[in-house]
């Protein structure tokens, strides 16, 4: 039926149920999988790849502009009390200084780096909407369009998540340094959401989500209204319970903890993508797991900001679902994010069995399945006939992997490998990165360097 398929021959390919070895994948001109088997297709040319194909990872939480400031908030003067809230002041400075051209260049560089380490889809939690004076652009979705353009340049798939940001804290008016973020009311935000949807036409690999930044950043009644009035098909993203101060401020303002308020006032279900969820009590943890909402964990950022440790081991035993994101992008490698998730639990519990049975298989399968849901997509398996072929491929000839049995292969890969083990990254059946080099890397880097020289913040 399909006469013009391009075929790959991988050493192995990882599905939910385990490895397919060898693995032959045939894709059509649109990169859709039409053949998937351990049997070689007859009378066809095949590209031989000495590699282990894993599903491309989903980065379910990104603030692209913050890539411009990674590493710049690590100088802690003696006697200073440096925490999330002091870091946030540095972030505001960065947000206020970036032009649309610079934002696009920074995002393209970031997205190319995401592809290099194995992410093939990103959810851009986007809240820098206005110009440097806080005035809306004539094109309300100007800055969102720049994120879409950056994704198109890099070739990564993107779910643009325009963020409703209204308040400076619980019940407080916004601060001047938040002026680029603000939608004054629900109607303004929904107009921005509509304009963002219209911008998707410029990139076929783009989709839409919606968001309120957090309970502290939007009037509580407006959160309910936004959820009720936004399209019912879109994933809903928001920060919740990241910081202890946020908990105490919430209790003082409305008599409830943030996650408690959310669970009591909204129909929390599998459309909800709850970022961080760091500080939960027993009742919140149980009710959250039962809701089937997805927690988005950002381990490298959460560690860098001193947020705290999510109760992962307990959440998993309760049947909870989760994905990963890189948030402020202080770290990017998805394998490192997985290891941080696991090792923090081991340190907190003094036990090694954070996850039952095959920990590596669980980490990969859960993060991919729930990560796709965060993007607005549903999947039954890591790779499927009729779905795009998006993969990160690791070198099967690297010394440890070459000498490891299939039973122990995934754990060896996840717990010992770094990005140098990656052969390349495939999106829609095409190599975008090979041997650490992005196909458009030279131009992307030149534009990024120009933007950084203009910003003069490094």
C-alpha cells in the first residue's frame, strides 16, 4: 500500500512492554509510521542505525526566555538570604530587557539544545506578552508567535501555553516589574488565547494549551471563570504549591492551602498539568493521585531554586501520574532529571526502591505517556502505526551498553548515560540532530550570540 516508505533498521527500539530487537521502522513522506516490526521489509533499502531508539521526550514546562540567565544567579554574597524570591527579582530583570527578536533567538537556541539531548516536544509556558513598557503589541500574540517561529527554526514540536497573569500576589495589584505579563481580566486573557490559536497556522507542528500562572497571580474567581470559558479540549497548566511562602500566603488570604483550594474549587482531572506540587499534605496527595491529574516535575530547577522535594514515592504508590519539564533550563538532560527524581527519594527515605520492578522502564514509559497528555496528545505505546516517528537514539556500541544484556540495558542507559551517548534525534521521521550537531546549528548559534551580545547581561 505504501510504496515510498523510508526504512530505518535499529539495533533495538523501546516499547511500553520492552525492547523490539532488531527494529525496522518505515515512515511515509510526512514522517508517519507505516511499518513497525522486528522483521526486515522485503525488497526495500534500509538505513542501518547502530543505536537504541527511545521515544522522543516531552518537556512539559519551559520558560524559554530564562535560558538567557542560566548560571547568572549563583553568586551568593556572604550573609545573604538567597531563595526563590530573590532569584525571582533577577528573573524580572531578564524578562524586562528582552526584545521580540532576542526572545526568538534565545528560544531557538534552547529548543535546538533540547533536541540535542532528546526532547522532541516542548510545552512553552509563555507569560512575557507585552512590550518593555507593558503595552500590548499591535499583534497581541507577538511574543507567542516568536516562540512558534523559534520552534519552527529548530524543528521541535511545541504546545504554546499562553499564561493568564493578573496579580502581584494573593489579592495584590501587579508590580511594575511584572508589567509585561499582565492581562487585566478574563476577557483580555481569552482574547490573547484566541490570537495565540490563530498564530498556530504558521507552524504545522504546533498546538495550544491554556493556563493561569498560579493561584497567587490570578483572582481566585477569575481562575474558575477562565477554566469554565476556555476550550474544553485543551490541557490546563498552572504552577501550584511550589514554595512554603506560597502556602502560608494562601492560607492567610483564603483560608486554604493552594492544592487544597484547587481540589475543592475546580473539577481537577486528567486535563490538569500541575507544575511542581512540591508541598502537599497527606489529604492533598491522596486526592491529587485519585484525580488523575498530571504533576509536572522540574527537578533541576526545583533543586536550583531550593523549592523542596515532591513526595514522589508515595504519589506513585497511590497511582499518581507525572511528567518532566526543565522550567528555567539550569539543566536540560532528561536522563539527569529522572535520576534526580529517583535519588532524592532514596536520600529522603534511605531506601533504594523508589519504584517497584524495572525503575528505568517505569520512568521512561510514565514520563512519555503523561508528557504527551500535557501536550494535548494521547498515546497507547511509545511508537505506533499511524503516529509520527519521533525518537532519540543512543549508541548501542558504547562500551557499557554493548556489553549489557537486554534485561539490564535500559537501566544501564538511564542511570549511567549522558548526552554524549546520543547518536541523534529524529522528528517526523527525519534526523534533526546527528552526532551532537543540529542541522541548522550554525545559524541558530550565530543569532543567539548576537542576542546575548545585545543584552549584555552575561
